[in-house]
C-alpha cells in the first residue's frame, strides 16, 4: 500500500536506481525522479503502444517491440538504457512530430557494447533487418542511426540529422544531478577498462567537445541546453573525478 501510494505521487520513479543506491558503497550520485520528466514516464505497455502507432503511421505492420525493448533493458546498460530512450522520445515530443527521426531514436542504441566500435553500424543493420519484418522503408532512419557515431568527423548538417544529434546529446545540458548520474552510468558501462585510462580518454573527449563552436545544431536546443551543457562539462572536468 505504501509503495502504491508513492507510485501514485511519483509517477516514473526509478525504483531500480533506489535499489541499486541502497546496495552501493561507491561514491555515486543517483537521480531517481524528476517532476518534469515524470510528465512522460511511460510503462512498457505504453511504449509498446507508441511503437505500434509509429509503425502504423509508416505504413507497416506487425511488431519487433519485445526484442527491441529487451535490448534496451539489458542489465549491462547503465546509461544507454530505456531511461535514455524515454528521454530521447520526450525531447522529440517537445520538438514536434518526425516519424523518421523517431524510428531512428528507437534503434540508435539498440545494440550497445562498450567494448565495441561498431555499435551504430550494427544498430543500423538491425533496423534494416527489422524493417523488412515490419514492412517499412527504414533507409533514411538507418542513415540517421549511423550519424550518431560520436567520432572526430561530424556528420554533415541536415534538418533530421541536426534534430537527432541534438536530442541524443541533450543529456549534456540537463540539471547537474541528471548529468552526473549520466556520467557515472557511462563509467559503469566501461568498467572493463582501467579506471584511470577510461577517465583520461573521456576527459579528452569532453574537452574536445568544449572546443566546438556550438554543442547543439538547432536554435531551440542551443537556447535550452548550450549554456548548461558547457557549465556541466567544465565543472565535471574540474572535479576530482577528472582533474588529475
């Protein structure tokens, strides 16, 4: 009864994070709930309905949702998980309807192995394979998935590319607790690397991002997140986690 009451007042509360925090002895920040985010905190059934509606709008049939959701829900994921997918869908809803971008978002981290370098390519291949089952044309969506590879060469600008990349990087400009929760989550996904080696590489990556003229490509995302993202990254790089 107590838990039911909490669920009613805190929709979208991340119970798995509370459980993990209660068992953790690490110096770690956990952000389990946020008032604004809770306005769109769909259940698995609601996500399934959303995916089915998207497929229908694209002229398809059937569903690959269960297998896709299982990939996003894998226990090895600490940031690139269902919460990240929901964050992306929430940002898309704020930006307006764009079915091809939404399809790309559903698949952009469908395959995620922190020890691999071809996640985006494999995710795009999975999308194209699933598209045959669904009976939809996913050619452009697969190209968008490939564009999310965070390499040194930035993808050429296009309205759908710019929107997708801004959505994917919007975590950088979120409130400081969510940002730190994200950074800890990414570090946990790379636990197979020596800690100092991971932090050195990640610090170099984040510092390089700060050198970009702009982190976000579209005006709405720059207005909403650019200043906060730069402040978050700058503060993180100056923190004991990365300072050395």
